[in-house]
């Protein structure tokens, strides 16, 4: 299936970016179809000598066309999502004041548009103000019996749209978490690995902030699976993940990037600081029974980010250090800088 222009291939490699692509699609289609529906009304209101409303509708369509153009050719837009619903609400209130029922009907799509184009909290506040204005307008324009029906129906439409937008947002968060989390250990998986490493390299380039990664691999893990079974192997993996999580800071990130391979991302951490932590982790694993009574050790490859390099080069350097740790006898950490051979730090 061809990937639409607003969801290019780079957005399909990361669940968070997939959600961003979905939102771009939503913004694009809402602006496109709204512009198509409203454009004829510019002429209609002008012919009825409602020049102010015609001008407001023209601004609405002009904004929609700008957003469509930016999304179509640049895949982003500089106008924030509040302008579309703001103009829609102004047009609906003013049209109700001068056109009665003919203007009232446009309040309902305006309410739903607010929830899909603005953050949920901002949308709820905006719609509360919108409902208050529409209630005042309905009180003066329509009979009392119609006023109650109008305010009730608008209120229910707002409530249902709020519930739906909240559920969609929560579903997106849950699906993103499922797609980026390893189900066995609860660590991050490879889905956000490239993005996380790239962000740290950019911080290194812009602000000269150090970041290090520690690549860890369980020693002789296949032998554990073969001798004790995969259930025991899973117990060891979850125990390793729990130990790492307890020993690391809140802003450190643990990735499970292979069967028995973990990567620890250490933001704001220089190579000497990371080396001290890596030694402690290797020692802690060696003395931890992991509820199985089986002795387990790990080997680690350690390296610091360099400016003007890609995330894959950074990760490959850590992998080279890990390979050296395995070759030197395992149960140790080897560090590798961008311009030097691997250095065995021992235990």
C-alpha cells in the first residue's frame, strides 16, 4: 500500500511518529472538507449583504488553504490548531445572530472540530466558552422552548465529542506504550531506539552535553536455556531488567534490543561516570541469584556519544566494545572512545 504524503516512510518506523502522522491526516482532511463546504457560503453571504460574515468565512477558508498547502508540500504547518476552531466558533455565533437556524446548524461541526484540533484541556475550555456564547445568543434569538432544546443538544454534542476525544487520546497512548515496550521485561524495545540515540547526539552537538550508552549481554545465556529451560531463562531476563531499573536514575533508559542483550542509555553522563556505574552493575549481577540459584554474569561495552555521528555509528562502537569484553573473558566492561582502541576496565 502506498504511503500518503502526510505519512512518509520515516513516520512508519516509530509508533510515536505514526501517531503524529495520524494527527496530520486528521488535520489535513478536516481543513480540506471544511474549506470545500464553506467556500460557497462566502458568495452566498456576500449576495445577502452580510459582508462581515462573508469576510470571516473568507478568513476561515484562507487559513484552511494555508494549512493544507503546508501539510501537502512541507508536512508541517506553522499555524497552530487553535485558529481553525476559533474562526469556526466566531462564524457560528455571528451567523446564528443574523441568520437564526441557518447559522445555528454550523455550531455542531464547530464543536467537534475543536476537540480534534486542540489539546483536550484547551478544547474543553474553548467549548465551554463557545456553549456559553451560543446559549446567550439562542436566548435572545429563539423562543424559550427552542432555547432549551438548542442548549441541551449542543451540550450533549459537546459532551459526546469530549468523551470520544478523551478515549481516542488514551487509546493512542496505550497503543504507543504497547508498541514501544518489551512485554517480558517491561524495558523499552527497539522501536524508539534510533530516536532516543539521535536526540542525545543532537544535545551533544548543540549544548556539549555528554551522553553514554552501555551495551550489556548475558554470558552463556544459551546454556542456561538449554540446561534449565526457557522459563528459567525468562526469570533471569526479568531479574536483570529489575536490577538495572533499581540501580539507574529516573532519566536513564533501558532497552532490550535482543534476546539476552540490553542497552542502557545514560544522558548527561560522561564516560568516566558511566564506567563507574557499569562496573557496579556487572558486580551486582554476578552476586545476584535471580531466584534460580544459577550464577549469571554479564559483559558490557561502553562508549560516549560524539558530535556529528549517526546513532548507528554510536551503537556499533558500543557493540565493538562488547565484542572485546566477550573476547577478553566475559564478566567485564570494555570502553571505547571515538578515536581509540577498546580499553578493558575490568571489574
